[in-house]
C-alpha cells in the first residue's frame, strides 16, 4: 500500500483481518472502561473511528449491508447472553411494567422525538419518524456497565433489563416498516403486524427454551464443554425459527435464553462464562465495525441537530414515556427519575440506522450520522452521572450484600445423582457455618473441601471459610432441594429458614 493511500475494505475477509488486528486493543480497553466509568461502547466506537477514514489507520469501509448483517448476528448473541443472565425471580415482578415501557413507552418516545426532529430541526416526516424509532431502543449493557459499583434495587434492574430485552423487537419491526420504499402502511396495519410478530416470537421463544432445557437436563452429553455450545445453539435456533415464521426473532432468542438461564442446567458457571465471552466479542466487533462505517468529517454538520434531538429524547420523551407507562403501577418518583435517566442508547440504535441506508431511503446517511452523534454525546453525558444520581436518590445498594453462589452441577447418570461444586464468595454468609449447620436434605452430603490448595474430607463440625471450594453429592430426588438450601445459607447464614429467609430458590 502506497504511503498516504487509504486502505479500502469491501469484503468480509478484509474486514475480518482489520477487526482481528484491533481485537486485543479492544480487550485491553475493557480495563480503561471499568476505571473511567464510561460504557465500553464509547471505547470501542472510538477505536473504530481512530482506525477508520479520517483516522490514523485511514481504513475506508462503507458497506452498510455487511454492517447490518454482522450487527444482527452480534445482537442475537448479545440478547442471548443477556437472557441467560436474567433471573426470573427479579424480572417476574417487573414484567408488566417492562412490557408497558416496551410497547406504550416506545410509541410515546417515537412520537415525541419525531415531532422534535421535524419541528425543531426541520427533517422530513419519514426521516424524523425513522430517527424517533431508531433511538427508542434502550441498551442494558450500556446501563449496567456504569452501575457495577452502585447496584440498584431488584425492581429497578428487573424493569430495565426486561425493557431492554423486549423493546428491540417492536422497534426493529417499526424501523423496517418505515424503511420500505413507497408509502408506509396505515398505522392500524402496522400495529397489527407488530402484535402478530411479537406473539409469534413469544410462542416460539418459550417453546424452544422449554424443549431445549428439558433435553439438556435429561440427556447427558459426552463432554462438559458441549453444554455451553448447546445452550448458545438452542438460543440461536430460537432466533432463526422466529424469523422464518415471520415473527420477532429477537424476542424469541431473548425469551428462549431466559428460560434456559433459569432451568438449573448442568455445568452452569461454565456456560455463563462462555456466553459472557461471546457477548464481549460480539460487542467489541460490532462497535468497532460501526466506528469504521462512520465518516467523521460528515458528522460536523449534523452535530447540533443531533444534540437538539437528543435533548428532546432525554429531557422530554424518555421522562414522559416512563411516567405515562408506569402510571398504573404507582412506582415511587425517585425510581421513575432514575429509570428516565438510565435510558441509555447503545449499539442497537446505530445498527438499526443502517436499515434505511441499505433500503436506499432518501436522507438515510444523515439519519445514520445524527443517530451516531446522539448516541455518543448522550452516553458520554449520562453514563458517568448514573452512579452519582443513584446515590443522590438513595437508590444504590451496598456492595457488601452477600452474593449468590455459582453452583456447578455435573450429572452422574449411571449413579443417578449429581455432583455440585462451588466456591464460597467473600461476602457469603456461609463463612463461619459448620458443615452440620448446612442442614442438607437426606441424600446429600459435603464430600470434599478444598482450602488453600489442600483438600480434605470434612467432619460435621468443620467450619467453612471464605474461599473454600466444596463438592456436594446429591441423589436425583433431592438435587434441587440441596441446591436451594446451599443458596439460602449463603444469603441468610446458619439460621436461614428459621428467621424468615426461607430455603431460597435455585436460581442461577
């Protein structure tokens, strides 16, 4: 390549070469993200912009169709990872509120934002509605990446997680409908289409999830490493089946993964680690790719329109969406304020902004640029201030709260039993409990303790300590009860079950 000549990227092979060169740099940026409090989105987008056109790498990439395909694939993986990490016990009470935010709230957000884009910025109605629809999808990954140090009450996290998992589906349907060449469908036809596709997605997602969980719990695979692959494959099958049935594949993959994530599958910690790693790779690749696609010098003229539209979205549309959608649930005003400010936009809006580009809609390049600037600017503003706002509203919980046990279960098919293994976390209330005080059900017992690199068979009077690794053997009939009892002691100590803490539930 001649000096000063840009490197043009058109094919998938060339793109993979570029992305592989920056992958290690992006992984190292995770540490910078966690220390600065900024969502990783900004770091990875910055890497893509830096190596792209007008940057130090001067790599020219303008294939919006390829970006959309890879972005969809990455989004499927991210939604699957998010569903696997969603705890049903936390999301269940928040489900009605999250559904209202994902349906009624999205409609309010689209209408208010589009009106602002049309009347304040002067965009045509189609472009204004496209921007309003595109930026109506929230990103839980961006929200919780800046809230690691300030955990929120389970009701808030449940609503935010469920909303981010559910609202992608109606938004995608709406953006695709608005990106169709020619006149758009009537509003009542569009609402009917959205309702039908969501219903198909729900049915297929739940069916695939329950069937997959049943199969994995009753068929012993020959190697433990196959379980994480099987779980991700089942989730992806849910997306494919939902899309082929003309339903919402995104909703199907999220629901299927959520069912799998709460089904007490064998080798669960390994599965979660595998899914988490795939999720990081998907985010890194997707964000870097989106950074490559943008042309920085074209963003200048769209900077202030993006700021104005973002101001309408953040200060008017989002609070109004939260207030009206949650009105029937009587949620305290402090929680509503935090939910309003926590409506961060991540990679999904930028990916959705490529749909009108691929369809050839007039002004789609400007829509993409406005959405890109809006996401970056307001993530930069909202992200670092979220922990501060949570503390000011007295909604942050202590990090000293006892963490749940990461119990791994390996089926012993011929012995008709299970081998449960876990390590006692630093904040666990299992520290200081004697083995006999675990009060495991008959048919389950602690067979081995590993402490400071040395293993021994514990006596009933052996006192458990932080960092101990335990092996528990349980027969098939008492496997669930044994796991539930261990989790209850980890949260409530030796008196769990006697002081109103109950035996807990075996949630992952």
